[in-house]
């Protein structure tokens, strides 16, 4: 079994989203506690708890959509790649890039005290996932075909100004 860059991106992004979602679903009050030392003195309202759980469900849904739409988790028997593969990868990469920018902006001025190291770590992780997504789109090696329309039945032959024995044979 070989892994393509789009599969690695999809699994890494879905795993990261799942890692963020599970604590929000199980312990919604913990999300506020990670913001800094002054946040621990604040109490969380019922509305904030519902919103934290909703964000967790949305992150799990995004993870599943990412896996299915890129073809990493096949849903058909024939094994064809879905037409939504590249657009979903572009949207997901842009999403992670925006999340990285937000985290870096928050790290420079933490809202509830602290040094903001947790936001810097989040920015680095989101930025790394976004960069890998953009790189796998740019250097797509899915199925190891650079040109899907190329005719592979005849050998590649050179022409002018290089002398090629294969070229002479084909004439």
C-alpha cells in the first residue's frame, strides 16, 4: 500500500481536527482554561458550553468530509478518485492557513494573560498542515502521473538538435 501526499494531508488534517474536537465534546469548560492564567477564574456559561460542543461536532464533521471528499476514505467500489479532491484540498489548506494567521495574531496579544505560547504552537501546527496541503496540490504526484493525457505506448524520442537512434527507427 502506497501513500500519496493528498492522503497524508487528509489524515493529518482530520487527525488534528479530531484531536481538537474530542476534548471540546467531553470537557467544554477546558477550552476556556487553556487561554491563560486569568481564564481559570472565569466561569463558563451554559451558552458557551453549548457553543464549545457545537464547535467540536463541526470539527469532527469537517474531518470526515475531508477524508471522504479527497478519496482517502473510499465510498465507492470502483476506486475512482472523486472530482471534489482538489477543490476540497484547496479549501482545507486555506482554512488551516487562516487558522494559523488568527492564532499568530492572538499569540502576539494573548487575551487573558499568559505568554501566548499555546497560540504560537497552534499557529505552527496549522501553518504546517496548510503548507503541506498547498505543497501536495502544487507537486501533485497522485498515481505518479505528471501528465495524464500522455501516450505511454510509444517511447519518448528526441529530435533536432540531438541525434537519437530511437527517433531514426520510428521514421
